C-alpha cells in the first residue's frame, strides 16, 4: 500500500461522519489480524466506517482492504513495527491527546481485541501463566487509550510519567511484535479453537 493511498484514506476518514481516524483503524486492524478466528469483513468495515460501509466509495473500501493486507503482512511475515506505522510524540502528555496517533491506535486495539479476549481469559483449560501473559500484553498495548489508567500505572511503577511513557513505548514495540504468536498459543491451549485455525486474513 503506497503513501499516496494512505494519505487519501486518512483524509477521507477524517472528513467522514462517524468514521474512525486512520490511527484508530490501524490499531483496530492489528487486533483483528491477530484474532484466533477471522472477523467478517462486513463487521469490521461497518465498525470502521460508522455503519456507512455500503454507501462508501469503492476506492475507500479498496484502500481499507489494502491496509488490512499490509498489517497482516507485517504481523505474519516482515514483523510488525509500531513506530513505522504511527507517529509517537516525545512528550507523554502529547501521546494522550484525543487526536494523538498513539492514543487512537490504542483505542482501536482495545476495540478490536474485545472480540476475542474474554473467551480466552475465561477458558478453564488455559494455563494461568498464559492468561497472565495475555492480560499483560493487552494492558501494555492498550494503555495509551485511557489517560487515567496511564497515570495510575505510571504511579504504581514508581516512575515519573515521562520515564514511564518512554518505557511503555518500548514495551509496546516488543509486545506488538509477538502478540499474534501469544494469541495463537493461548487460543490453542484454551481448547476453544483448533490446533490449526485460520489466522490468515
């Protein structure tokens, strides 16, 4: 997916009523690409476009499908690099602003992961250690979605907000790189999904 297509998609989404901003779409699609079972296109397109998917221009749908494919290739082939996909501000306060890329990406991720998180965390056959690892990964990747949670975790870590921000961004990069594998492991051990589920988008 080229930069020109990405820019036009960003512009369309920012102008459209009820549509997610691009960074939120990217976080949302990342969570969906990592899902233990595919989420139907109609479902996520409706979520992304605010229910207006059918009336949407074909070029926009094409661009969104291309973005989904790009995220999928990064996750399963080249390795997902968070900071190559979104802008990360230096100051911690800026990453929590409503229009900040990191805040929006985390919001999208939280929305997407909710499709499958609860069944995995409540599966009786899944080892506690696996559940704890998954819960920690989801917390780290979604923490910038909520300023209060961010501040609470920063306080409990004993670090100042800026130092916590810097450490968290590094952790997000690490956790996003291995998140799909963690989901696959948890899904198989949960017994809710086959040993070889259809992960590819």
